[in-house]
């Protein structure tokens, strides 16, 4: 299902993306029914691509892509990326399949590791056989709890490789190493983007799938106290989804990114406690704060150095946190109203 807010968002992205890179191209998006993946599906369809959406629906939702099912240039494949085999030739592969919520992926550590190991290997082999370009959605999690903030791509990380979050972190790190190995050995066109905290419509806020802003929004709209882990002094930088998708498209269409790693995220750092306050102000209520123990290995600071993205892609986020929250909250309000 696509609503007017998501439609406005995707139209804004296509208006900003002035290239014809994907017109009539065959594109595979793994994790295509997820938050970011479904935005990619919608946007690439509008840009004239023939899109195959691969998703096993472990975290993705059919409602994110069901409006695309009648379209002739869209194909949904319900399968795990670790087992995917297909005879179609793809011009470009976007590998986004992975659990991403810390609470949820810690309950499924093996599956998370396989999506970012066996799944990455399958996608790279597919790209190699088709001579396709391939982009990997890595994560700021590879930096762990960084000692350098803002964090540049060259920072090697401060990671607990045996901790509870390691299934995700080490999976992403392995995938990055595998992508670069294919680039060096086979000359494969690979691009790696390290995605920092992203929010917007379609970001799940329910149960173990929730991320910090979507959880805050649902709690505030429901009149509940907002759950803050630790004392709330830890920081994040939040990027609205349209800015991220635009950055991904630019990275996909720019030959200078071949064999490179690029940070994509907002360079504006905000504490968790302050972001809770911004959500309460935007919702127009004061439900209060409940504090809970800080999870293991939860990073104290998270903010990207985006100088490389500025230099190579001429990219930086445009949507302020206040404006992005306004649109996201409106989307959640409408979704809750439809559910009544």
C-alpha cells in the first residue's frame, strides 16, 4: 500500500535525481519489502526500472509493496536471500536483506549472519555471472562504539566481536570484506554504503522490530511514557529516508564509487533524551520518560563524517529532524486511524 506521504516522498526523490541510470534496466533489490528496500522499489519503478523484489518477509511487510504487484515491470520473489537462484539477468543488484533492529536480530543471530554471509556470496556470484554492478547496504554498526566522532570511512572500529550485537556487526564486516575481495579478484563493480540511523514512514515501531524514533512516536501517540535506555546522554544522528535514498541512488550511478565505501547519514548529532523531547513536542503531548538499563555494547556516540559523500556525490541531507519527524508522525497517525 502506498499513501500520499510516501508518494510525495518518492516523487521528491525522483525530481532530485536527474539521471537516467535505471531507465529500462533490470534491477534486483534484496530485502525489498523492508523500510529502505520498499522505498527503493517505489523510486526505481518511477525511474523506469524493471524491479525484482526479493524478500522472505522475516521483517519486511507485504503492505509496503502490494501496490506494485499489478505493475508489469515489478516482480515479487518470496524467498530467502541465502537460497536465491534465478535465471534472469540483472543490470544492478541492491543487497539490503538483513534484520536490522538490535532486539530482533539478537533473537535470530544465525539467520542474521547467514543473510550477511551466504546471502552476500550468492548476490556477488549472481553479479559476477551477469557482470552486474552491485551495491551493499552496510551499517554504521561496523564502527562499534567509535573513539573518533564524527567517524570517517577509514576508522577501523571499536567492536566487541563476541558480544550480543556481533551477529549483525560481524556479518556486515564480513560482507564488506567479501565485496572487496570480489572487486579485487574479479574486477566486479561493487559499491558499499555505510548507513547511519534512518527514519521515516514505513519504519516499523512495533514490538521487537521498533527503532528508537518509531518506538518513541508510537509511545507518544499512545499516551505512554517514552522508553529511554541508560541516562539518554548517548547520541545518534537521524537521517530522513528520502535523503538516504537519494544518496544511495547517487552512489549507484557514480562510477567513482566503484570499489569505495561511503558514509550516508546525517552529520547532526543529537542525544537520545533530546530526541525524545523533540518527538513529544512534535506529537503535542508530555507523556513522560521511563528509564531502562542500557543494552550491552550500545554505542555512546554515533555520527558520520560525510566529507567523502559531499566530495564524490555532492550529497548531504536536506530534511531537518523537525521536518522529518513531522512527516513521520503524520504517517503514523494516518496508519493508526486506518486501523480503527
